[in-house]
C-alpha cells in the first residue's frame, strides 16, 4: 500500500481533496494530510492543493519546513499540484516583483 500525502499549509479545502482521492484510491493507497516535512518526505505520492493567498501560503510552507521537501518531491516521485498551486512554482507566474520573491520551482 502506498501513502499519498496531501500537503496542509492552512489554505485549502482539504476535506474535499481527501474525499476525492479516497474515492479513486481504493485499498491500494493510504491518504494522509500532512503539515510536516517528514510525513511529506516519507510519502510515496504527494498532492499540493491550491487556493489561498500566495504570501500566506509561502509563509506557512516555510514555517513548516516544507519548501525543500516539496522541491525534492517534484523531482523524485509522483507529484500533483492544482492549477493555482502550480502557478506558485511556474516561471510564467513571475509577472510582478512581488510574485518573483515567492516562486522557487520551474514547471514545464
């Protein structure tokens, strides 16, 4: 059984995300909500749900030590980020100086 970590940074409707994943995961995957780097790093798959203000999101990710583990997860395992969440990592989102300070992962 693989573990799927849904990252909790305090800005998304996680109940809906978890319920949706559980409905398609069956018994092959254990869905957890994680707000700590260790749980995310130990997961086989990672989901980063979008929504919320980018500044608050990034502050929470930094406060929970999740920035580096998210970078690592995008390189080493299946990683699903919603459209809004992926915009946080995308070079095309770098349209303003304020956003440039928050963007730290290239997305292709």
